[in-house]
């Protein structure tokens, strides 16, 4: 197995375990943990796409920066670079409380579905098997929700 595939699977399994185990017993912890792993997952997927099936060291930071720019410059998979840009602004080095994490996941859910589909179709990798079980219950009809969401994520989704 390629190192990058192993990195993607490992990170996706952490997300799945948080959905499955913590989701039922401690949903607040699960949501915060999931959000904290999203950037690593998206960066690894970008590396996978940039390397196009070849081996690449997922632990090489210089590779990460260069490959993100490669995917951006090639203009492919705007979904990945747009999602990465959003995560860089909203998650990055910050720990989100469960309410903020849930609101972010409401926005990011469709991105995660698209990543799951991309990896399955193009690379035959099955990840995020528990995604459909993610319980997002935050009331999205409150004015505070839309205000916070607009501050955190200002870009529309562009699927390619």
C-alpha cells in the first residue's frame, strides 16, 4: 500500500471512530475531534491527487505545500483546494467547541461526501464509511448560525 493511501485511511478511520464511538456517548467530543482531523485528511487527499497514483511521502511538509499549489495551478479539483482554503481559515491551529464544530461540519459535510466519492471512483479507496451516521442536530434557523457561518466560510462550493 502506498504511504499516502495509508495516511488517508488512517486519518479517515479516526474520523469514523469518532462518529461511531464518541458520537453516541459524547457527541461534543466527537464533533471537536472530527473537525481537528479534517485538514490532515484534505491535505493527504490533495497529495494523492497531485501524485496521481505515484508514491509520495505524506510526512514531508515541503511536499504538502508544493502539491497543494500544483493542484491549485492545474485547476483540477477545485473542491479540494476550496475546502483546504476554508479549513485553513476556520480550523487550522484552533480548537473549536462542539457548537462551532457542528456548524462547521454542517457546511463541510457535502465536501466530505465529494471527497469520499472522488477517492472511491478514481482511486478505489473506500473511506469515511461512518459519515452517514454523523449526527448534526444544530438548529440552522437561528440568526446566530448564519452570522457565524458567514464569518467562518465566505466562499461558495465549486465542484469539479
